C-alpha cells in the first residue's frame, strides 16, 4: 500500500508510462483481437489454400516425409529442414523453406494438401504485397514489432517491460491511502478498496471514464500482466531469462543443444530420424508417465548436427502443435536433451502457460472470444488513460489562467 508521500511519484510514473505505451498498446490490442482467430480468418479468406477435404470418407493422408521429399524436389533452391508430421483435421499442411544459398527465396511457406500432395499456395511470410494470403501474418508483424523488423521487436520488448512494471504501479494506485491512525469507526482496508472495483454511474462522464480505467485495470489485472510479461519473453528473451532463471528452475535443453558438436559420420535420413525420435519419445513418456496424444514435427539443424522430434502430450497446455520434444544427435541418434512443457521445471511450466494464454492456443473458441475481447479492452484502457490525462491537463491550465 503506497504512502501519501509515494503516491504523487507513483501517479506520475503511471501517467507517463501510460502516455508512452498508449499508441503501441492500441495497435497490439486491436491486432491481437484479430489474431485470436488467425486460423479461422485465414481459412475464411482463402479456403482453397488453408482448407482441405478428404477425397473419400476415412481417407488417410500421405506419409508426411514423402510430402517433404516432394517439396524438396519441387524447390531445389531451398532447404526443407522442418517436416510437419500431422495437420489439424480439414487443414492444409505447412512446410517451411530456408535458402540453400545466399539468394533469398520468393516464398518461405508452402501449403500442401496432405491427401494428394498438391501445392495449394505459397507465400513469403508477412509480405503484405503478396495480397490476402499474407494479411494475417502482416497483422502479426504489426502486433509484435510494428512491422519494423528487429528495431520494432526491440521497441515492443522495451514497451512490454514498461508495461509489466506499470501493472504493479497501476494496481498500487488503486489501494486506499494508509491511515495515519485508526479510529474506532474507520472501515477495514478491503471495504475502503471496494470502490476502486466499481463504476459510478451517475457521477458524470469524467468519473465514468476514470472508473472504467481504474476498475477495468483491476478486474483484468492478472491477464494484463500475462500479456505484458509474455511479451517480454517473446521479444526480449534475454531480459525475461535474466529475471526468471535465478528465481525458477529450467530444464536447459536449449543450452545443451547449442553447445553440441556434430558427430562425425553419415547422418540419419529423415525416415530413420523419425523412427529414432519415436523410440526416444516412447522411452521419455514411460519414464515421466505422460501420454503421447499426437505426432507433430521433425526438424533438422544441420549446423548443429541435431534432430528434434516434437509431439503433443498430456504435458502440453496447447490444444494443437505440442512442444514436448526430444533432441538427438543426427549421426548416432544419441539423445542429447528433452523438453517437457509442464511438470519438469517450474520456470518452463510458467513460460508454457503464459505463452499459451497470450496466444489463445487452449480451451477452444470460448477462450479465443475472451482474448479477442481482452485485445479491445487493452486498447480501451490506453484510450481512457489518455482521456484522463487530457482532462487533468485542461483543468490545470484553467487553474493557472484564473491565478494569472
């Protein structure tokens, strides 16, 4: 609870932090509302690219590694180092391309019908000049970096840090002032805090705007903090790790893989790597008592000499595209590291949850609807904050004019 002496300083910090963040949070909030429905919107815009229908009821898709081989043959100037091993029902399968040389590729994502192998579409992710196929990726670039590349990524990361700190400042400013001396008739602290959660319906427009800002921030405080702190994790992971790693244990799989020296000898081909990944994942599931729900992806990092095999398991919090992973040497097949989204290390569990909450990748359409509304409310809190500042500034100007 801030003292009377601290309150003006905290109010000034909150005011100027809000003014600094307002424009960024309006953009992030509005674009985030749309991105909550990213898959649905893309399918509605271009169903011929993003939707597929089985040729016959109960038809099985082609083997994912056969599709990867076909894409690699069709795009000889590209490397196909990531193979999706499944796709949500009714959706096309996405293959990601990397340049094989120094020349950039015209497309880095290819959408494939998993039943026929037909290429349904391709795009260079985020290039809005390619039209409707890149509308949602462009909104995503606006959402986290104002479509300004690394510079925008840094700016939004710094804004996320300011937002995280300001969440605590804003909450502290709603607390009732500390009483110097308790009198017999004074109300308990919680009762004195209660008005901060309510709207005064008959106090005029300014009081309504003020209450919307204060009460809205309180009711949504936990989710606002999730958005802010996960934004730091996405944009400035080094700053996020500097805070979280000393406080919570982490599995450290990324560090182990980054230090790996490739083993000599021929590397496993893709089918052999998938078989090894399945074997290692089965062993991991038995050892940690979790269920494998869906095979998701196989990826190859040539420079490190590492394969990674991903599934969605009962340790995942996402509804799709699980992150339960085993990493193994590309030549020997020896397991290097594992990563479980939850239950292995509290720091990784926290990161998995706040990431999934931020991206609305759990609990189906009701939660997507909630995140969509949250995006609008984030923008609304920024707008009401600016209106409050403007009203107070006008009031001070009138007082000065009367004095002089």
